[in-house]
C-alpha cells in the first residue's frame, strides 16, 4: 500500500536545528523527496535522496534514510525565519510516474 | 519567470455550477498532474497525463474531468461542485520517469457557496 506519515507541527527556536521525520510504507520506492510550501505558493522541491543512499547533505540540509525502518528525516541546521513553511515528505513507488505525498509538517520558528 | 501558470488563482462558484481551472507550462514537460489539496491534508492526486495518455486515479470522483489539448495546456473541469470540493487545486509537471521532480504552479483556490 501507499502511505506517507509525518507529524503535523514542529516549533523550533531561531538558530536551532529542525528535524522533520517521515515514515513511508512502500519499500520499493526508488526516490524519496522533501518539498517545501510557503504560504500562498505551490510546492517546491527542496531535496531528494535515492533509495540506495543513507545520507545526503546540501548546505544546511541533511537527509537521512533508514530503509530498513522506512524512515526519512530532514534536518535543517541554523533554522532561520525564512524556513517557516510546510514540509512535505513524498515517495515514488516503483511504478509509473506517481508521487505520493504526506500531510506535511508545519514548521514554526520561535524568536 | 513562472513556468507553470494556473488560472484563476481564486475561483468562487455556486453549488452545482460548473467550473474550469486551467494550467499552462513553458517547460515542454511530458507529464502534467492535477492534485487536490485540503487544509492539513496531503495533496491528493486526481489524475495525470503522460503526453496524451490519461491516467485516472481509482478514487477520483466522476465529477472531475480533465482535458489536455496540447503539450502546454491542461484543464480541470468540475461538473457539479459540491461543498466538499472546496480546496486548493495544484497543477504540476515533470519530465517523466522516476527521478520525478515536480514543478508546481501556485494553485487555484476554489470556494463553493
């Protein structure tokens, strides 16, 4: 089956690290993604990881993948007010062109 | 410059009055998608086109139809909107294949009175 789960809210103080977690069910997923949605805007790809990787780092972003536990996380170092958004975890099941999204985690930055 | 453009950004309709939402792209991508997004819910795929090949999700109501007259344009028709159809409708494109970066438009917010 297809299901992507993530918590709905996260509050973090400015300057701290944010860690957003996600679990997925389709073990055949080839790619896993993090999309960001700012208020009033569409979703934008933030980063992705191929299923044969454990970790991917891109500037302030670190993606960790535990394929055994079907767990994906996104760490944002030195969280800034501009990081305030909804973050969607997504997977591509190993067939056709569908991308399945989680419900999104709303990241709130505390001063 | 916007690459996936949706019109209108805001649409208000009456219960049962048909609505058409449009999406255009300048990326020349093969695949176009329509997602429905309600507050605090995952974007839900309604259907997608791979070129002219139409792929309907099994649980997409018959009330929703789509047209893709050419590569650049795709339309979402809601034949008889109900209160439960009030949502943000997101159009997205991709080159196809499982590396799948989606490029989203800014969405069309539908209100049903």
